[in-house]
C-alpha cells in the first residue's frame, strides 16, 4: 500500500497530523500534497518534521517537473486520500478543474479517490455541494464521512471530519 495524502485548508486539517502518525505506526508508505491555503493553518515545517517527507504544494516546481512530477505523484500510489476535503476542492474536482497541484494530480489519477469532507453544516447541506458530491460518487469516487457532531464553528450538525482511524478501515 502507498497512499498519496492530499491535505486541504479545512480548520480540521490538524487531524491530518494524526493520520500521518497512523501511517507511520502501521509502516504505510505515503507522500503528501498540501494546498497552499493549508499553510495558513499548519506550517510546511511542522508537516515535514512530523512526516519526515517533502510536502508538495507547488504545481510549477522546477525540480519536480523535470520528471513530470505531478503525473508521477498522481500515479505512484495505490490509494489517494483527501483528508480533510474542503467544499472548495470537492467542487473544483467535480467540475474537472486543475488549478493547483492537488487538483491536477486528482484529475490525472487513474483510480477512484477517497474523500473525507470537513465543513460547516450549512456548507455541507448546500445543494451545490451535494450535487458535486453526487456527481463524484457517480464517477466512482468514495466519500468517508462527514459525521454528525460538534463543529469547529460552535454549531452542531453534519460536516465533522471523521477521525483518522476511520480512514484506513475504509480503503479497499
Ligand atoms: C478559519 C477558517 C476555517 C475554515 N474551515 C473550513 C472548513 O472546515 N471546510 C471548508 O470547506 N472550508 C473551510 N474554510 C474555507 C477554505 O479555507 C477556503 O474555501 C479555501 O479557499 C479552500 O482552499 P483549498 O481547498 O485549496 O485548501 C475555512 C476558512 C477559514 C478562514
């Protein structure tokens, strides 16, 4: 098993650090992409220190792209997991957008993607988001969560990111 973990800028992205620890405890090989907005919440230094990996974020990376790195990242794995997944990345992916490294790899991937949404309950309930979720499911992608529970914004409802332990249970 080799996992490409894509981290996006939900407030729940701190839980990705625990998911990385899970991978390490289970000796699972992985690579990490984080969207640029993720670094508003957790620093590249923290992610690289915890993971002992380079954290990829730039699409136009001169070193990486010598070997067409975004296609390699998209292909050189058995599973792709987006944890947490913002409303933004879900919708852009559903519409086939490739506006950053994460999305370009997701569109270039040759396998279904596991998506763990995390957002405010009204964002999750929004019919635009639900239409995009439906579309992605129709295209064979897998959704893990979200759960009902207390949300970072102080509200209670559906939109809570599943715990890291849930992810490995769900990978087929
Ligand atoms: C404090 C804060 C918390 C946020 N939490 C979430 C969230 O849980 N889920 C979500 O979909 N967007 C959340 N956002 C909005 C995203 O960060 C924003 O839509 C961003 O453009 C997503 O970029 P990305 O998908 O490239 O990471 C939050 C923004 C802020 C400022």
